[in-house]
């Protein structure tokens, strides 16, 4: 479904990704771990199409299409979803209006009919239950006055509404307490299907107790330095990253 | 790649065309002869000619003010044509009598003077250049005793009303442009709503500046008698021109006891091309007087056009418990400049005023909010709430705020909030990542920003305003 080959990217003058190669098949959960500055978030952002990053080499083929040539909205319409690490606020725009517009934009790109506000509200009710959020949040402005936990749950709510094929979770667990973590993880797990895939970017092993990965990759200095199964995450928890990561970007 | 600076896509000003109906104009320049000529062409009574001449005399002693935050080439007032009328001589009884070329123009402007408009319950008084053409729904309004006609017609049919109120809110000595307008005003709208009558439809005027070099000097007078209610829409477009066009209108509103006047404007005059060439100069004096107790005057404006906008729709809160409101969205893009705001003068007791100003700056535009809240000595328990927010798009535009507060009564209360924000690539990315196109993303963010003002607009205007905003800001984010 997703074939990344030797992907390189930079932000401004800083090289961050130095050659990532990775393949993701439908039904799989891949965890990306690594120390600060390794490029984990950048990978997710680049795949989603954040214009702040410039791709300098390599490729990413998604469903046979050149992902990197598509603007962000096209990638979204093709089923790519990014759960942001720091969801931004949009004053004056209600969650309901925002979600319905996004939902309809994606439906329209697939040649499907748009839904009206009433139909959409019905559809929303089940999705809200998934992340334990109240219907009244729909009338609030996007992420305005939301606690950190609520913002992260809002990201998963959007994921539930838009039903992506490739979900990129960018440090979704950062800033969450145990209860919020469970809700978020349950939400993600409930959305898992044999035909979609998830890339989970995280620092800590803890999230992976709830969202169990099929593969774990460790990023350091912009490259994948080791891949393994969920056992690798436990090893990292016990030993830290030092045994894998040498200074100056050398590979262990 | 950085911030993906997009090339500016200036959608061609879609109303940029000229109607080649013969326009009857008078020679350029302004002196007593000019004023007499204008007055004679309109068959005005002596008292009005005298009024004009007084204003002209005063104007010649006044100097153009330069305290605003806008810059422009000096205007040669002798190089302007002060009158232009289309050559349809006879008075038009119905819309079918309207010159087909004019009808075509209205069609292009998207103004349907047909039954469709009627179904939307809007009465339309069309002003083309300096002379009114046709009025609709007169009969329906007549039944209620509501007078809605061109200013010129009001002078003929209802001179006592005009004489009583003309200049009562904006005297000709008020300022340079008001004096100029008072001397050479061409036409405009007149409305009188009798005691206790609620006007059942939104009243509206469309007009445009056509002949090159013509200054448009509209004069509008709206009176709501005791307990009356009227909602008025002003919206205008203008053709693309190379020479700057001066627009110095005066609008006076009078609300008597328990009366309400709601005045909404969506303004889209030609703003000049992407190099700042051409464009309308919009120097307007708009003022309302809450003369009676419990009266209310509300100004709502969405300004997206003009090369330069200089206007302060204001309210004089004379009657006890009267209410003044000002809701504004002012957009400047490319090289546009705006110095706009309001003056709320609290004279009576328990008077209230609300000011919500949203300024959006893009391109190399420069936007200034200038507001004055004055609490006079007798304004016991008066309250004002002011919120002025600026949104900056890009790195080359400017937003400024000049709030003035003068309080001479110790029981008055004022609240002032201000914020500045920048539309960021991160907000755009958040929305595009959810499948929303970039263009719609900017629209959504801006609409969210302007929500508090848009919700004050009558429905049909709100839609037009939102579209206008989208068009005005196209290609500006990056």
C-alpha cells in the first residue's frame, strides 16, 4: 500500500530525513520510535504533505501513485490521515462545520453525494461515543479551549469520521494521562480494518501496550537503524536508545 | 521549500466593463456656476439651491484634512466632472420602460430587477451614476405609508420632510467632504417610515460610477418615525477605470423614539490593479442620530473594494436608553488602504454602544481602525463594548489601531479588547490535510474570523459578503 524508498527531506537548511526505506501493507500497524530529533515526526509530516518540509530525494508510492507529487488535500482524499502532535486552533469555525466540510470534500472527490447537516449529526453520534466526547463539543470552535487530552481525542474523532486508509499518528500519546491514553488507543483499535494501515510515531513503549504493532522501526539521525517486532519496543524500554544510536549519525 | 509563496492570482475584476449609454455630463471643474447648473438640471426649488451654495461657500474656505493614515496623490478638484445623467429623459413608470442597455448592465451586475427580486421581498431603487432610474414596489410601500424613493423625487414630492431633516445629522460645515457633497450631491435614496410601522422588506440601492472622471456624490436620508423599523441594504460595484474616481457620499439616519434603523453595506468598488493603479477613493460621511428614547441604529459593513477607504459610520446617542452598533469587516489587499472605524457619542442616560471591528490585511495593504467613544457629562450609566481584531496575511501588510476614549461622566463603563493574529500555514495545512481545498481553507478561516460581523448581515448579504471575501483574498496566502 505504501512503499517508501530512500526518502530524504529537510526543513529550511536542516537535513532531517536522510534516506528512509519502508513498506507498509494493508492491515499492518507500524511503530516508529527513536530519540528526539531523529526525524520521527518529520516522516509523518512529509507523508501528509506539510509544506514546511522539502523533499530532497527518494520516493513514496501510495496505491501505485506518487504520493509526494500530490498536494495535501489530494492525499487526504486518497485516504491519508495525520493525527497532529499539536492540533491547531481555528477560532470561529465550529467543529461540526469543519468536520462536515472535510467529510463532504472527501466524499465529493470519490463521486459520492454530500450529506446535509442532519444526516451528518446522526453519523456523528456513534463516532462521538468512540472517543467518549459529548455532542456539545460540536458547536465549539475547532480545538478552542480544549485541554491537551481533548485535542488528541478530537484528532481520533476526526479519524473516525473520515475513515482513512493510511493513518499517521504523530506522537498521539504525548501529554496524555492514562485514562485519555486508553480512550485514544481504544478509538484507534476500533478503527482497525484489514484494508487500512496505521503508522504510529511514539517515544514511549506505553502506547504500544494498547496499540500493538506488527513492526517496530527505530529512527536515528534520519535513518531507520533497526526494525523488529513488538519485542523490540520492550527492549528499548529496558535499554534506552544508546545501544542502537551512535553520535554523528553512524549506524550500529 | 519553506512557506510555498504562491504567485498572486488576481482574478480579473469581473465587473470591469463600461456601459456605453450616452451620458450627459457637464464640463469639469467646480464653482458657483457648476452648482447652479446641477440644481437647474434637477429642477430644484430655490431653498435647495441656496443650501447648496452655502455649502460651496463654506467648502472653498476649508482645507482637505490629512490626519488619516492613508496616502494618495493630491486630488485636483477642478479636474472632476460633477454631474452625469443617462439620456433617458422620461420618468419611468415600470421596469419595462428601462433602457435595454441599462437592463443589460443590471444583468451583468447580477442584479435582477425582475419578479425574482420581488419574491425575495426586496424593493430596489436603482441609481445609475447621478440619476435614479425606476423604483419598484412603490405601491406596496405606499399602502403602509412608507416613502422610499430617490432623493431627487423626495425633494419634489416631500419637500417638508427633506427640509426638516437634511443636514440635521451631518451639517455641511461638518468636514471638507461633507461640504463638497452638500454643494454638488447628485442623487441618492430617501426613506421615511411612519409612526409604528415596521417596513416589511429590506430596502436596497445598487449603483455604479460610470462616466470617466465623474465624482459620485450620493446623498441618502433615512428617517424612522416613532416606533418604526427599517432595514436598508447598500451594495455597489463599479467598472474598471484608469483614472481615480472620487466618491464622497453622505448618509444621514434619524431614529425617533422607540425606532430602529439597520443599515448594511457590502462595498466592492474597483480597488486598483495589482500595482495600485486606478481604483476608487471612497471618502464617506455616514452618521446616525438616535434622537428619541429607546431608539437604535445599527451599522454593518463589509468593505472589500476601493483603492482608499476613509469612513466612520457613527452614532449620536442622544435619546436616553438609545443603542448604537457598529459591525465591520474591512479588507485590504494588494495596495489598498483603509482608515475606517466609528464614533459613538453618548449624550443620553443608559445609552449603550457596541463596536466590533475586524480588519484583514493582505498583500501590501494597510488597514487602520480609528474609533472614538465619547461619554458626555450627562451620559449616566452609559456603556460601551469595543472589540477590534486584526488579521494579517503575509509579511508585507499593515494593521493599525487608533482608539480614542473621552469620558466625562464617572458612572460610564467602557470595555476594550483588541487582538492581532496571523493566518498561518499551520492552520491551512490542518484543513487541507482533512481534504479541504486550500482556497476553501482560507475562506473558512477568514469567515470564522469575521463570524461576529457576518451574523449581523441580512441573509442574502451575508452570502454575497462571504463570496466577496473569498474573491478578494484569492492567492494572498503564502
